[in-house]
């Protein structure tokens, strides 16, 4: 069984030292011997460059790209999902999808400026002609999580993830926000959500009994908001993970 712990400013070894302390001191975690694995969610930065964004890191960007590829105009040009990615076939041919160009001003110094071909979006101009509900893919990336949640209200899978991100207090971030620029707390909350949704849906769906803690991050957590079998959590309106259980 995996356990998820959110660390805030404390090292991983300090946590395990703490649960190993004598229970008479009131700091031991009873039943710790039964924890066979866990996921360490730190505040370390996410991503190595600006090509990694909130939408691509969490994973729902693939669903957005597939949605654009299903539009009639996209089908006419035989566009696929990869054509709506600035990390793939949809990248601006001039800047390679970065949205910026570097100009050497000396042997060791470079000046970075917005790409004039794609106007900083990173996308090939031809794919920006394809729209969904009046917005092209670059305009979608400029939306905040809160705005996108309303915009994709009819797309259940995309909408549910956006709602979870907003419930974590991240509604102000844009979908195209480069992950290296996130604060430690923002990165931690996003990694926690990604770990839960992406890695353990199958495990959770096969558990005998689940205890779900919440209802928010850090000091807003610590309360049992739902418990029961996977089937019971799917029907529990207070559960946040119930909707993802298979």
C-alpha cells in the first residue's frame, strides 16, 4: 500500500526519523511498520525548461489536443493531436516551439526576444487557424485554470482535473505557465495531484478500504473527509478521489 505525504520545508529523512521515535513522546505514527511504500512530494522545482507547462505536466493537455484534432476544420487538413503541440509537429518552424529567439551580442552573451513569426506562442501559424468554441490552441494556453474550468465545462475529464487544480487554490495559474517558474508550494500541490491521479488510480480502485484525508493542502488538511470501499467513495460527494476510481 502506498501512502502520500506532503512535506513542507522538511527533509524526507526527518519525517521517517519522527515516526521512528518512541511513542511515549507522542510523536510516533502507530502502524508505521505496515507502510511498505510511499510517494515523497517535495517543493523542488518542476520541469527543466519552459516547454514544460502546467497543462502538459498534469497531463490533460493531450486531451485538449485531441479535442482540437476532432474539429471539422482540423479533419479537412488531416491534422492530428501532435499538430497542436509546440513540442511536436505544431511547433513554430522559426523558433522551434520556444516562442523566443536568441541573438548573440558577444561571444558569451545572448539577447532573448519574442519570436516574430509566432508572436511568442510557440505554435505554427497554420494550426492557430483551427478553433474550438472560438478559441485557438494558443488562446487556450493563455487561460487561467479557473477560466478554463468554465470553458471546458462540457468536457468531463478535462473539467474534473481543472476543478481539482482550482480546489487546491491554483485557479489563478495559466495553463501555459512554465513549470520551472512555479513557487515551491505551487509545485508541491501540482505534484501531489499528478501523483494521485496518474499513478494510483488502479491501486485505489482495488483497495479494500480507503481513508481520504483533506480537505486542503498544508494547514487545511488533517481531516478525514471520506472513508470506505472504492464503491462507497465513488458515491460519496465529499470524496475528491471517488470520481477517478475505476
